[in-house]
C-alpha cells in the first residue's frame, strides 16, 4: 500500500481520541481537589522560584505549562470562562473532562461521534431552557440578602472563606456603588471601576473599602499640601520637563546672545504651560509623564498637588470618573497654547495617606461616576495575590447578578436537577441521541460528587438522596414539594438541605455559560480523529552574519 | 491502551508533590525556618554570623535581617521569609516572634492532618481564634500617656532589652525616643511620623558608642567646595537650590557656527556672564550658606565667596536637601532669578563643618523646633554599627507605634500565656471538630514563653507549669511572665517589660494568616517555566502600552 509520507507523527482514530481524553482527564484531576468550599489550594513554583498560591482554576491552569494540544483546549476553556464569567473556572474544566470521558465510552460502543455531539447539543439546549424556566429566581424573589449570599458562595471555596461575611460586604457595597443604568435601561457594573490595591502588613480583616479612587503614588514634592478640598483635577499626558525640540531639528544661531535666550525660553515654555494649567483653576495635576524638579516649585508655590508618572490606566479611569479630559497637548487650532477650564475634572477631596510603608493618593467624591477602591491587607504578598483573585471572582459574580438579576441555588442543586430532568427527557427520544443525553445527564453529577469527595463525605449516598429529592420535586404538584428543587449539599454536616434558604447562591448566567463552554469544548475535542504532529523543520544552512 | 507511550500533559521537568506529602513538606520547611531564628529571641539571645556570597559578614539577631540573607529553595520557606519582611515594614519589631509563632502553629497541625481532620476545618478554627485573640488583646491593652517621657522610655527600653545594644543601657532608647519626638507632626486629626524620610541614620565608624546623638538639626557627608569658605557660621541664612550653578547647555540641539573671531570670544564671555548672573541673583538675598543638589563650577564658587562670603555645598542628596528644608525653614528653589526673601531659611542656629575620622561632615544644628533630624551612630567597626542601626530601626518602629497607638501589653511571654489560657477556656464552648485545632492554637502560643525560658537555660517544664498556674484564673496573673535574664517568673510591671499592642497584634495576625494559607495547599508544582507573554488568556494584555493619541510635543 502506497502511503503519502508525512514529516512527523500521525495518530489516528480511536488512539488519538483516547490519548486526548486521557490528557484532558489528568488535567481535570489536577484541579479537581480545588473545587468547592472544602477544596484546597495549589502552590505553583516557576523556574525562577516565584511562588503562586491559588485556588482559582484558571490561574492554576495558566501557570501550569501544559504541553498536550488537547489539554491546551481545556486551559483555554478555563480562560474563556474566567473572562466571560469570572467564576466557575474549575467546574467548567471538570465538567468538560467528564463529558469527554463518557463520550469516549460511547464511541467504544460503536456510536458515531457525530450522534454523540448532536445528543450533547440537544441536552445543552434543554438544560439551558430548564435552568431559565424552572430553576432560576430573580433577586426580588429572594430579597436583599441574595447579593451578599452570592458573594459569600463564590468566596467560600477560597482562602477568604473563613471571613466571607466581611469581604462579601465589601464586594457587594463596591459593586452597588459603581452600578449604573445606561440610556437603554440596562444595568452596567464595570468591574474596572473597582480598583484593588495590595499592601502587605496588618491583617486581612483590616482591608477597607474606600469610596473613591486611589493610586499608588505620592505627591511629587514634599512641600505640596497633603489634602486638597474641592479638587479640580487636570489629567495631563505630556512631559512637563524642559521644553526641547524634536530630534533632528537644528537651530542655527547667528548671534551668541541668542543662545542664552533659547536656554531661557526652554524653561519659560514649561513655566507658561504650568501657569496656564494652574490659572485655569486646577489644583490637582496628574501627569502620566515626568515633571521637572523646577516645574514642581510652581505647583508648590500655588499649593497644588502634582503627581508624576501616574499609570496610564489609572489616568484614564480618573478622567472618566471625574469628567476630566486627558490633555495630550495644549495647542489649539490657532497655534496658541491654552488650557480650558472645561478640561478639568471635579472631586470633593484629594488627599495623600500612608498605608503600610507606601504613600497612596485618594480621590474622593468624583463628579461623574463613583469609583471604588478596595485596599487589601494581609500577611504577605502571596496571600494578597490570592485574595485579589478571589475578590475579582466575587466582583464578577456580583456583576452578573446585578446585570442579569437571576440566581440559582448552588451546592450541586442545579446539576442534580438537570440530571434528573435530562434522564426523563432522554427516555422520550427514540433516536441514538438518547444514549448521549443519558450520558450527559450522568456527567453532570460529577460536580456534586467532587464537592462531596473534597469534603470527605460519602458521595454515593449523598447523591442518591439528592436525586430522590429532585425527582420528587419534578414530579410533584404541590408547592411544598416543589421547593425541594433547591436541595443541595451541606458540606460541613454532610447532609442535604435547601440551599436557597441556606444562602448558597450562584448567578444563573454563570451556570448556563459554564455548561455551554464545557459542552462546546468537549465537542471540539471529540471531533478530532486524527492528529498530525509535524516534525520541526530542519535547520537551514547557517546564515551568513 | 497499555502498549502506547504515556501521554505527557505537563512539562517533564515539572515536579509535583501532592496531598499529605505537600502538607508535610510545607510544615517541615516552615519549622526549619523557625528553628533558624529560635535562639535569637529574648534578652539572652545569641547573634548569628552570616557570610554572604560576596564574602561580607552580617552580625545580627534581627529576625528579618537573618532571613533576608538566607537563600532558601522551598516555596513555603520563602513565604515565611516574606512574613518577616511584612512585619518589619509594618511595625518594625517582632520579626523573630512572628516566625517562631508561625512555625509552631503549623507544627501543631501535623497531628490533625494525620487524624484526617480537613484542613479547611482547621483554617476556619484558626481564623476564629485570631478574632478572639484580637478581641482579647484589645481588652488587655493598657493605655499610656505618650506625653510622658518616662513611660515612652520604659516601653522602648523593654523592646531594646533583647538586642545587642542593650549593653549600653539606655543609649539607643534615648536616641529612638528623641528622634521620634522630633519628627512627630500633628496636622489636625492626622498624625504623621515619617521616620523613614525625616530621621536619617548616619553611621561613622570610629569613636565611642557613647558619642551617638540625635542632632537638633541635620548632618550630611559633605564639605564646603572651596577651602577659603567659612566653616563655622552662627545663625546662617540658608539658600537651597536644586539646579546647577554652572553653565549648562539647553535641551534642544543647538550648534554654533562661528564666522568671526569676536563671536567666539563673545560666546565664552556669555557663558561666564550667565554664571555670574546666577550668582548675583543668589547674592541678592544675602545668604551665608548655599546648598545645591547639582554641581557648582569653579567660577561660581569664586563669585559667591568673593562677593558674598558664602559657604557652598554641592551635590547634596535630594533626601538630605528635603531634611535641611524642614529644619531651616527654607524652600528649595530651582531658578536663582526667582529667589525671594521667603525662600531663605533662618531657623538654623549653627552651621559647622567638622572633621570626623577621615571625612568632613556638615552640621546644621541648634535649629528652632526642628521637624527632621539626623541620628549619628559611632562605634568600633562597621559590623557593630550595622547591628546598632538595625536595633535602632526596631526601636524607632516601637516608639512610632506607641505614639500612634498608645497602648501597652505586658511582655516576657505574659500575654501569650494569658491568651493561651483564655483561648483554652473559650474552646470549651466550640462545637464540632473545630475545637481541637482551636485548642492546639492556644497551646502553640506557649512557644514564646517556652523559647524565652529555653534561651536563658531555665528549667523549661517547671517554669512553664508555674506560669500556666499563675494565669489560670482570668485577670489575676495577667502580668506574670518570664524574666528573660534569670529564667524566673516575674511580675512584668516590676521588671518593666512591655510591648506595644500594635506590634503584638500584628505578630499574631501575620503568623496565623500565613499559617492558614500554607495549610490550605495540597499540591506543589515546581519547575514550570514562565509563560510567554502573548499567551492566549492574559487578562489585561497590552494595558500599559497604548497611548491616548499622538505625542508630538513630548
């Protein structure tokens, strides 16, 4: 048999499928133990020796140097979940791996992958519908506690779990203060409006929420005031150094006296600029570039706060929040230079404060929108990094809740309910998809199982009980029994309880998206039946230098 | 599938430790770190001599300084070392105790992990205990009056008691208290004590240790630029500049093309004129001392000396200049032509250049109520000086914390023992598996009095039992701790051993929180390479690079 030769390795059919699925499986095993309130953290050390301690699935997978191509798909999956939803990065990986494992079994039983894929798609569609119609509740139905509880649920698996009451408050307050309703009536909660600053020292309980924006920079000269009330903020994106002509511009001087004039003029140009800015009424100047020492003096004399080398991202946000305009150049169309008072942003107070060993500048009471700053304190930098990640996740969760307003009960409740529903649904289909949907329904149980396992509880027993409850809920007619659809795991006591009442809540959005992502990823990998790894190209003859 | 090559998911060079192994390894590493510094706790502590790779020697018993020099490989150990740093930056003292405590707290857990108690249960018990500790210490704290020098003195001296420099008695304490009082600045509600910026420690090898002083002004390592200038001036008028007093070319590219000989001469004369004009501007305000951060040309020196009889100091550091501005009341000026009478500093009583050892030092002392100061340390060798500086740094930290939060709690292990007893009582009311780790934490606190007793060679078991008995009833034996010199039980009120509340609280918080973090780890993956920058999922890619627009005039 003649063969087309390929440079490199080629794997085909069942071999490649099994290999892929094994890779995915082992990746999911790595993150498995970090799921749920009883999950533990991972310590990751890179070749330089930098340490990351984390519980966040996306961060773990990003740090691991995953080589297998199929496993890489899963890593991307968790990144997408992180970007789109922010939370649930671990569960999405576990779910995808489980779906694949079961699909592989079906393929071995001679069911064509395409039927499995279409079965999975069907199951996904039904699940999404079921969550939206049956399981989700709007925040109004649950009450104000809902937000706090959702934040707590997302934190429970993290290092801050023990202090979730404290942090949930911070996170919810922060998000509610930055909430906006745009012209279309949509609620928007920009995560970026919440700024997180980390300073080691003190204890994590001393983290605070500041109503305003803080930047990690002190004022540029010690002679400046530390507090400015009724601040008018100028955001500047050009150098306040001595003026210099562009490279390549030469000045030919006929009379030596003029040389001196050029020198004077260089300084005067900057001085005029500074004066124009101050004369426009500015008393806080934020500059993303340098400010020369001699220019600082003018600010000191007029008792303004000037801060140099403010980060671009910070400057942009401050400009947005205070209504300031970032000024790139003072030039106007007439060829003159001027600084309009309308460029200034307004805030009620700007002040500098020492936190730990560093000076921070706080901007409070901004005109346009309210920005929030969370100052995190804690034992050391690794600790702070992990808290920051957890806070970010929780912020995302709150954002979802505020924007979509739909919640579901957590602790495996949704998964089990879906599983029961899909089981019944599968039986109504006469096609091959039936088998795939049944497997899909089984696969969903991996989440509550892992939760129970991580808490060292009897998973089989608990899952069986939960299925009974949910089955009863779905079959029942009376209201009381229907409430059982919120039954989930109580991992501390190893019992089943109503997680809605216990306050274990997750945004419905996050659940739906993670189901979607996991299914899509599983399908992507399932479609592969041939893998060609090209051999690296041979080095060409050494190039001439 | 059995006959195929294994599937590699991770880089093969990556090492993994999982589950129990990882936990055990972390605990071991933490204990190893705490064993290093164990002997440096208390008044009978020993110094460590560390040789760095460059061959330099560090002699110290400061926990942070020791750990900073040690190169550890284990990630958990690294995290411990970070603790010492955090403690040092936040409060400045208690670096040794925090490490010892964290090590002990982790060790206490070992048994539970073997007995299959879930780490998250332990962690939540620990957090609960921390809350209780903070609450208890708050009630135990005794307020003092910071205006009262004697009180302040007492407390700083108990902190310094464990250090190398305690052999010189109250010397370092005096320095620290005085320095902190100097830089204390109250601005409405806002109290500022910026030791880092305004209390500068200058080390000059040679001389006697007794010569250490806090100046009522500042000192810096510079001499006047010209031998003819005055070296002692009473009540000088001081001008501070941060511009060069020499001819400097402009920023823009300028070329000179001369066509006539006169032009060249003119250009040279211009340069001279420029400097002279500068000097005239300065002399207008009749200064006695001119200090600049930049250079001073010979010709400028000449003018200033000849026409104004000024003493000039060049290339002063920015930080020095800031301090001088604070003690003299002068404003730092950049353009001489903008000098005003109000910019001149007159609050300094004496300007003097002294020769100490081989170097010249300028002093600006006898200032009217100075808000900055220099602390001069003298001593036999550099190593000794370095150690004294570290001690002083601790003392400054303590003094600062007491001024900011004037509450004290008894030292010498008294607080730890008291907390331990109270927590044990509290533990009785806790339900479930959390009770055990809670109790274990309470016992772990005893490590501080135990180590104190060990280090002074006391009969550890007997002393500790006795101490525990004293603390048995709440509130009664609160002040009993271990006298670190004799190893006996003593009333800390009598032997005057106190710790600032802020330092102690910080110690507990840092130690417990970091222990919790290490406990939650069940998997260590090491040897992974840094991801390439443009990895697919970077959250804030290219956030910094973009600009707002074109920057043509930058």
